[in-house]
C-alpha cells in the first residue's frame, strides 16, 4: 500500500497536540507526583510518549522511560482480543508507580489486559494516559485516567499511529475514510 497523504483528513495539528500534551504533563505531575516510570506502549505510543517525556522533563520531572509491546492488532482495523506483553524485566516495574502511555483507547481490550498484567507484575499503582479515546467503540469495562482528546469513531493515523505501518511519521493527527 502506498500512502497518499491527500486522503488523510485533519483532526489535530502539531500545535494543538503540543498544547494538549503540555496540559497532560501538568495533570500527570499534579496527580502522581514526580516519582514514576513512564511506560510507553509500542508502537503507536512512541511519538506521544516521547513528547510527554519531554513535557514532564521541562517541568523538572525525571521519570524512568520504558517500553512495552502489547500485541493485539494485525494489519486490519479491528482489535483481535488476545494480548501479549513483551517488555521490561518485572523488577523494573514492581513496586513502582507506572504511567502507562498509549495512543488510542478503542475497544479497551488492550488497556484492560495491560492493567491486569501490570497488576500481576506487582506495580504499586498504574495511571493510564491515552492520547485519543473513542468511547463509542468500548467493549471492555475500562476507562483511561487521563485522555488527550475524545474523538468520534474514525480510523486515526499520524503522530505515531499507523494503518498497516504507514502514516506513523506524520506530525499531525488525521483520519482515513473507510474503504
Ligand atoms: P483496543 O484494544 O481496541 O482498545 O485497541 C487499542 C489499540 O488499537 C490502540 O493502541 C491502537 O494501536 C489500535 N487502534 C485503535 N484504534 C485505532 C485507529 O483508529 N487507528 C490506528 N490504530 C488504532
Ligand atoms: Mg497500540
């Protein structure tokens, strides 16, 4: 598939995202203080998490930054349900306050499973922060603690978020028309 960027409809531009990320950084520090592990959910969370890390850093915070892969999506547009966690050694998270940073809360299956897995690892507490929430799509009983933007049921790309591994590089958020 070749990405045709004319097909990407704009949702939020880089400036709007940056302003929201900075507000989230303030909300995170007010809520959990400065002693936490920022756990980035790959791959979609990479750009959001890196901007969030810099935003809390500008506010004087020095979190550990770790990465986790939660495999749930293939190349389609629907969550597959089964989730595997590939990430840091459990000792890195055990007894720690974890800020779980992901791109999109959709069906909620991924977040629900991640919270269960982090609980099993023995994290002291987990605060979830997602850039985008699609409440209309929820199937699992789960909400994020902090949300960048609530959006309609559209298929989002850009700012780290892909369709079949394309579009992640875009500095803005947009959506694709259904095929
Ligand atoms: P959930 O388990 O259905 O909540 O799936 C959440 C994950 O699915 C997100 O972290 C994304 O990786 C992916 N996802 C959900 N909606 C979209 C979308 O609109 N575009 C691209 N990926 C999406
Ligand atoms: Mg994801």
